[in-house]
C-alpha cells in the first residue's frame, strides 16, 4: 500500500506511485484471467530513496506486490498463474540493493541485471515467453533515451508500456542549441515534426509559447512516436505537477492495443489526479504555514485544492460529449459502440461509465440512435450499432 508518510519532500513520486499501484493491481488481476504468465519489466529500477527494506515505496516494489496479490487471488479460485519480473539498473550502488530483491519475493520469479537497459533489450526480450503478457515500465532518471532502439521490445505483441516523459527537463533542453542536446531530443522524439510545429506556433504567436502549449506539441509528438514504434492503438498521458507550482514536472505516457487497457488507465488516472489535488493542497498549506507562521490565513487552500480538478474534469466531459457526436457517422453508416467509447476514452480524461451515461442521454434526446438497443438496458452494450439520425 502506497502511503504519503513515506514521501516527504517527493510528493510527485507519491502521485506517480498511487497511479502505478492502482493500475498494476487492476491490470495484473484482469490479465491473469486470460494469460497464465505475466511479466513485469522495469528498465530503470533503482532503488532510489527507498524508506523500506521491502521496497514498498519503489516502482518495482509496488509492481511485485501487485503480481503476488493477483497470483494469490487466482490461486484461491483454482487458477495457477506464473509471475516474473526483469529489473535493470546501471548504477552500481543502486544495483547492490536491487540484487537483494529476488530473495524477498520468492513467490515471483525475479531476474536482476546490472547494466544499460537499451543494451539489455535483446536479452530481456528473448527471456519473455511468447505466450506471456508483458508490462514495460520505463522511468529513466534522465531523458536521453533512443526510442527507436526500444522498438523490438515495444512492438512485442501482448504488451503494454508506461513511459515517464520528463517534460520539465525536455522542455528546457529544447531551447539549448548544442548539437549533442539536439541529437538526443531527436532520438527521444523521432516522429511528430515537433520542431517545426513549435517554430510555426511561436512565429504565429509572436513569441514564446506557454508551457501548456509546448507540452501539447512535445507530448503529442512523443506519444505519436510511441504509438508508431510499438504499433499501439491507444496512447494517453497523465501529467504530474510540481507540488508547489502549477507546472508540469513529468508525464506518464501509457500505450496499449486493447480497449480494456484504456478503460483501466482512465479509472486509475482520475484516482491519481484526485490524490494529486489533495496532496498538493496539503503541501501548499504546510508551506504557507511554515513561511508565514499564521496557519489560519491559509486553511482555505486545502478546500480550494479539488476545485481546479473538478473544473478540468467537467470540461473533459463536455469535450467527450462532442467527440461522441463527431465520431459517430450519419445513418445508414454506423460505428460499434465498443469502438466508439474506447476512442472517446483515448481522447479525454473520462471514465467509461460516464461515457455510457452521456450516450444514454444523447439517445434519449434523439441525437444518437442505437437500433440494437434491448429492452431493459440502461446503457449501450459493446456490440450495439451507433449512428446519428
């Protein structure tokens, strides 16, 4: 269980781990219903700043606990699922601690590697059985990753990936004219024509872009690169903000080929955003009290925390409603509802249950039609045809 008490001074890592904890718990349990072997790969495992001997506040510790819990749950139902992990770390000091991990998780087959993740990709790919489902977690300490060299791993069938895109550092690097920095950025973001897009937008706008506008260009190009190299159908991201500033620190970019994956991602993303909102409000309150000495002046900050998130999520729901209409063809052409809702989730931060409610309301308003709608159903089913009248 991820606990905020273990993350003093690194609240952004707490939010990241809240997301990872929720996601991997749901993923491992769902995937184990269809696959008899699940593999977790962490390319930059650390550990860094861990406060526990069992590494409960590390990414791989969270992942290994999720695997073992899913394994035990299915065992009680009479199903045997094999769980294994491949953990890589280049730093010798960190690896010395990482090497202790296998003996602490004897119900999961754990392999550790001391070396460069990119160089070890052929070895790790060969070690993953063809019938296993693999989840890749790529959370580099820096940002210089040659993405094309990850393609043999990313393009593996039956797999998903979360990549930590270090936006704050990358955004600053874009303005550095050194040749080696430019080459590193080109290797990290090989698709999306992001340089020309930034230049054009700055020319049109008469100056520098806002961080949010630059984020849209850079993260958009990176997720496009991830989708192309891994042949992923759905790619989405969730932004982790600095604890005291409304500024993106990094973006967790997620890619999957399955509608179930994007559904689970959005559920877990919204939970993480809610936790981030509450955590940042509490940190701001503590900081204000410490610097001013007058707590009562800042108590309202804690109450204000969720408001910005609520406005954002309400806007996402409005945009999702527009996308429902834009993606639905006019009669007699149609789209299957499973395709429709998954495409909406790929575009917007919204839960599937909320999309179902929107679709039902639009049907009642006679804006959308579902000719296959069955009596007694409150929301559309995946196989329903959908069209606009």
